[in-house]
């Protein structure tokens, strides 16, 4: 009970502390922090369009957060979410371009989603294989794979896939495009929020069930807590390392559907804009709990878009500082509570 209470209070205290520190930065610019925070809320959650923007950003961060949280249960630190999202985005866009235009929507969306997940999973699985086969630290391998995937995707876009005089691919077929909430149920008017949000929420629930209600999840947590004891009990750690990395990579690949199938309807340079790295912070703040990741991603989505809404008054970089301080506080408080 005490541990649960500490886990609940630690993120809250960290966020409040970060907001207090950010208020000092805002005051240094000559602005009133309360006025700035009020403007942020009125232009985000106080606006139909602003709320939709937050939902859109939160969707991607939920999935990149899961990409970190799932391997972390086996004490693996997946830093490769950015590369895995890139791989998934290119795969989804390429598949959506190549599919026949008469493909039924359910089939087209399913195929594009699966190829995106498979591409992200393949990148992460390779890092897992390097660890199992050659004992290569997954932090190093996933970081290096980010650069390799980025270079490959850049080459494919520039030399083979880009529409002439642009930095984006052709548009995917219409039946592969995920519908916007605005066009179907009339909420979050003109925002990019789309039905991939439902996939993200379902993934959180599925990950929670898998981790805490299945034998596979129990084995993953056992390996994360004590690999030698788990192996002595008949659990194969290497198999679970591969499974956790592959699943995490699939979640990162799934995040690309929000960007390609639901928003842009093509892949363009700079599309992912660092969401793979922000997903690390999302997972840390949520203590890698799949259900808590929803709230954590919502906070980071709010700070991301909220910083843009008040950029005319204070630098949006201040709210990047809020994100950084929040994570540092979580790490410090968690360390002290042990």
C-alpha cells in the first residue's frame, strides 16, 4: 500500500515542482506565470480544436511510451523508438501507395497497420538479437539503429519515393486513410485527431492484461526482477528478451499510423519530430505501467501543444524544461524512496 501511494504521489509532486520552476523562468521573461498558464488552458482544453491537437499528440506518445515500457519490464532500455517509428511510417506509406485503389478500407487499413508494426518490430528485434547472441548492450544498439534507420529512410525518400520537388511520398490510397473524429462524430473540429487513438487505448489495455494477467507477463516480470532465479525456475530469459523487444518495436511502429494513415496520408521528412525520444520520458513518468502511460502521455501532449499556443508570449522551450525537470524529479524521488 505504501509503495502504491508513493508511486501515485511521486509523479504528482514532480509535475508540481516542475511547474513551480517553470514559473520562475516565465517571470524572468517579464510575464505573469498565472496569466500564461491560464492562456495555455484556454487555448488547449478550453478549445475544441486545442483538445483535438492534444489528443493527436497523446496518441503517438502513448504508443512510443509502450515501446519503452514493455521491454523495461525485462530490464531492457529501448532507446530506439524514434528509429522504429520512422521504419513504421515509411512501411505504412509505401504499403498504402502500392495497394490497389479498390482495396476495401478495413483490409487496406489492416495491411498498412500490420506492415508498420512489423517494420518497427523488426528494428527492435534486431537489437534484441544482438543482445542475446553477442551480449551487445541494447542502449548502444538501439541508439545506433536510430541513425541507421534515419539514413535509410532519408535515402529511400530522396532517391526513390519523393514526389518531385517535395520532401514527401505520394499520398496513400483513400481507403487506407483512417477517419478523423471530426468527420465521423463531429468533435475536435478541424484537428488532426483520428481513430488511431482507439488503437492506442486498446494497446494500453492489451499490454496491461499481458503484463499482469498472463503467464507470459509474469515470466517477463520475473526475468526483469531476477534473471538468474527465473532461469533456474525454467524460464528462458533470451526468448523473453526477444519477445519484449519485438513487442515494443511493434508499438512504436503502430504510432506511425497516427501520423501517416490518420494525419498526413503520406510520409514526409521530419514527420516523427522526436516522439520516439519523448516516449522514454512518458514511460519513466508512468513507471512503465501501461494504464498510467495514458495520463503521462496526456501531460506531455498538453505541454507540447500548450507551449506552442503561448509561444508569442514566452519561449516554448520553457515547457521543454518542464518535461525535463519532471523526469529528473521522478528519478531522484524514486531513488530516495528505495
